């Protein structure tokens, strides 16, 4: 099920991008926030390093701490390389762009030798509470299933109700436990009736009642 599709744009058509041979450009698409703004979703590229650095500088200290569990005013070169250079099989990331730059990043990293992956996402402060996190979660799940991943896990601070709210609102069956003020959430990413209904509702909000749901 494609989420919030308005047009497909294949990023592999421009040879100047120097993309990896297995870059999944077919997953690039225009999406909308729940207030109707058109954004662009696509798999991350190694050449996005500067965009990621600029995006990090726009984040509030609170958003950075909730994502990285530490105050991190700057990303090191090694961290930027790790975050932008993925294999699109065991490590995958989507970015969401507006006309002004990155507004969100979502990723998963397979737990070696399993069908589980650790998922994480971060959305700029300006675009929080606009359905970006939920949209990223659904698209990450769509990308993960054909790769044999069936379950996502995620860690978040106990007081991060926004992130837990995204998981709980997704329609996926979430189980969670808390240890030392850190919540670990685990859930199957197999589509079910509730997740399909929730996606349809989100699309209806973003596109309006006159938009055909596909």
C-alpha cells in the first residue's frame, strides 16, 4: 500500500548524483503533511551529508536529546558518514524534504541474523505534530517487508509521549517495557485492518475528502 502518493520521481535518472548501484529510486515520491503541504520522500544518499548537517543545526536541544539520548550540538564526520551511507538492505533511511531543506529522517537497522530491525526517526521542531513521523513509520515498514524484516523495535525516553504516540496510533500491535527510564517498544509491521484504516484516515486528512484513496 503506497502512502500519500501524489507523483513518483525516480532519483536514479540523474547520473550526476553518483548513486549506489542498488539505490531504490523507485521509492521516491511526493507526500503531504496533514495540513496539506507537499513534501518529498526519498531514500537517503551519501551525497546528503551536507543536508543532514544543516538539518541537525535546525533541531532544538530537546529534539536532539530525544533522538540521540545525549546533547549533541554537532555530528562528527564519522556519524554523518554512518547515517548517510546505508546499504538499503540491512540499513535503510528515508529523508523528507521541503523546499527549504530536510524536515525529517527515518531509518531502520536490522539486528544481525534476525528478521527484526531497530527503527528511529526525527522530525524538525517546525514540522512536528503534522503526521510526518507516522508517514515515515509506514514507509519504513513498506521498505522493510520485502527485505524479510517482520518486526520493528525502538527505544525512547519514558517521557517521550510523542514518539510512543506515533507507534500506538499506527495500528500495529505494540508491546512495550520500561527499564531505567527507557521504553523499548516492539511491534509486528505486518499490515492489519487497524493499520490500513489509520493510513486511510491520515491520507484523508492530508488530501481532503475529494481525494481518491489508493
